[in-house]
């Protein structure tokens, strides 16, 4: 009896001790876990900083590889840097610069990521705009260039603005920006070259003369633009005999001349000394008979343009031609020029012809066209398209080859086949648009324009072409008028946009607004498409200037207008 209370007390004391020990353990682990949490919280930023630092180091290594020309190693290093720090400024900027330099498709996306970072600089935005313009993404580029122009634009920004204006067809504005670039950087050869290129394409003879003066400045000094300036002068249409002789001397003085320069020099020599033609041709045949393949093909094509078919055949013997399609084409051109069709048939009958079957069928079709055998040509064209049906690369070749062979229906058919491949759709639709040509049915042309506009949402030219056709057919007049007015406001000197706006006002029976679209600097109508002249004539007519309207109609080849355009000028019978 006396021991029982003692045992109970001992048991209670043991339990108390166990509970106390458990509490101590819980407190201990709580402290440990709290310390671990603090440690992890402190380590995470440190770890991120270490990763970022290592990523920056790898990006610097990648830069060195890129600078030394080791592109494969550079690409691997940039990938590794981005894996460590996907949103790091230094890895993204280096990768974007590398992608732009090597013309990789991800360049624009990388520069976009760079410009989202707080570290992005004006130079980064300029690089992004440059890549966008190179890829014809003009709508996105416009936003960036516009922002850059707001804050004391430097020569690089002004040059980008000139490139944007030229790309959207506003060459007058492009020349203005190029001149401002020259004002800010009078000793910059790049700025001088860009201005010269814009002026050289002008319809104004005085501006072309200014372009030649700028090119002579570039050609007279050593530098990276000397060669391109001399080549541009050699191609200039307005050279005097003295200038041609001067350009010829400049071409001969270029170090390590390539085939391009040699053939430009030969063109000038033939103009200056036509009596020396045979010796000039023979000397070049000797020079290029053992040259690299690309140079030999360029020379053979040049000979064909100068009607030197016999020399082409001497340069490219049959055994060489059947082994390479690039050599076969100039030889076939030469044989066709000489009407030696049996020899062409013999080439295609050879069992050792090493051409792709689809390419060979395209050549057979071209040969049949030259022999005026359209049924045979169609047979070979269709076989070529069938053989190439699963290969976008072959379809692109056949479409372009048919286009250059003036087989427009075949080219159109091939472009339609190519459009089945999404990544080639934009190329195919633009080809189809070219094949439609002036005077084509407006409904069919609009169907193509809709596809082009859908794949080129950033291209104002594609959107304008669709709007023009919609208005021509009387569709969605109010919406297209609103869009046309916006494009004219953004590009007031772009005549094609003003023509579309004029057509929209004609459809709204607003005669004065239609004619107002043609106000401003004089327009050289002889250099404009017939359809534009038809819209202008219609605007003159509804403004009671019948005489001027008839004078304009007299300049229009009516066969190049479609039905709706003829109706605009009261020529429905054509």
C-alpha cells in the first residue's frame, strides 16, 4: 500500500521528462530548420549571381570565338551562356549580335528580348530596328525608329529612318534622311554610299548626277566602299565617254578583281572599242576556261547576253554540262540561240545525265518551248511539277525557272503547289501575284492579294494592293477608304498609296478629294503603271477636265488594264 503512490509519482515524473525532452528536440529542429531557411534564402541570390557571372564569362568567350571566325564554337558558347542565364543582358546581347551577323533567323527575337531588359541601350534599339528592316518587318520597325527619332537622333538612327522610308517606297523622305545623316557625319563613307544609292535610283537627272559625284568621291579613296562605288559607276546609265574611260581605269586598278569587276570592265571595253570585240571575247574565254565553277557560269551567261553562243559551247563542253545543271543551262541557251535542237535532244537522251529528274524535265520543257512545241512543253512541265510535288526546294526552282522562261501559266500552277507548304507560302503567293500581271481578272487577283496580305501583315504595300482591288470591285468601300487615308497620312509622298486613296474617293463620289490626291510635286506619268494613269484620268474626268483626261487615256496601253479599270475611264469595250 505504501509503495503505490511512489510508483505513480515516478511514472508521472518520467512522462514529464519525456515531454520536456520532446519539446527540446522540437525546439532544436525548429532552430535548425529556421537556420536552413535563412541560409537557403541567403544562398539563392548568391547562386543566381554566380550563375549570371559565369554566363557573362561564357558570353565573353563566345565573343572571342566569333571575332576569330570560329562560328561553330561561338554558337555553342552562346547557347551555354543562355542556358545558365536565359534573361541575362550580356548573354542575350552577345547572342543577338552574333545571330544578326551570321544572318540567323532568331536574330530579331533575340534583339526583342534584349530590348525588354532595363539595361537596353539606344544601340540595342538601333540593332533591333536594323534586323527588323532586313527582314521586311516594317510595322514593328516603324515604332522603334519613330521612338529613336524623338530624342536627338544620331547618324545611325537617321540612316535607319532612310532605310525604312526607302523600304516603304518613300524615296523622297529617304533622301531627306540620308542628307541629314551626311550633315551629321560628313566624313562617313557609309552615309555617303547610302545617299548615292538613293540618288542613283531617282528619275531626276540632276539627282543621278549628284549620285555620280558622290560615287566618284568614294571611288577615289581607299576604303571598304571603294569597290562597290566603282561597280555602281560602271553600271550608271548616264556616263560620258570620258567617264567610261575613267571607270575602266578604276576597274583595272582594283586589287584582286573578281568576275563581276572583270565583266563590267569588258562591257566598257566593248563600248569604247567595239572593233576589238573578237580579241576581248577570246581573251576572256582563255581566262575563264579553267576558273572556278561560279565564275565560269557567270562568264557563260555574260557571253550569251552578248550573242557569243559559239564561244559558250567552246567554254562548256558536253561532258562538263551533263554533270552539273548550272553549266547545262548556259550551254542549252547557246544551242537554242543557234537553233541546234537535235543536239539539245541528244543531251536529254543521255543515260549519264546527272540532273535531278524534275530539273531535267523543266529543261526539256524549256527546249520544247524554244522549238515552238507547246504540247510537248506542257507535258514536260507537268511531269516536272509532279516529280517535285513533295519537295519545296524543287518546286521553287521550277516556278522560278518557268517564270524566267516566260511560261506564266506553268509558273502560276507551280506557285500554287508550293503554297501548300506553310513556310514557303509567302514566297509562293508573291510569285502568283507577279504571274497575274496587269489586265488580269480583278477577282482572281484579289484572291491572291488576300493571301499575300494575310502572310505579310507588316507590309503596307501588300495591304494597299488588297485595298486597291477591293475598291476596284466596290467592296468594303468605307473601311478601305479609312485605311487608305491612314497610309497616305503616314507616307504622303508614296504615289501608289495616293492612287488607292483617289480610287476610294471616286467610289464615294467625292470628286475634289480624288483629284487632290495627285497634288504636289510633278509626276512623271510615263514611268507609272497603266492602272495608276487610269485612276488619275478618271479623277480628271469627274472634275470636268475632259481634255486632260483624254490626253492621259491616250498614253495608256488599254490591253494592260482589267475590266474594272477600263470602266473607270469609259473604255468598257476594251
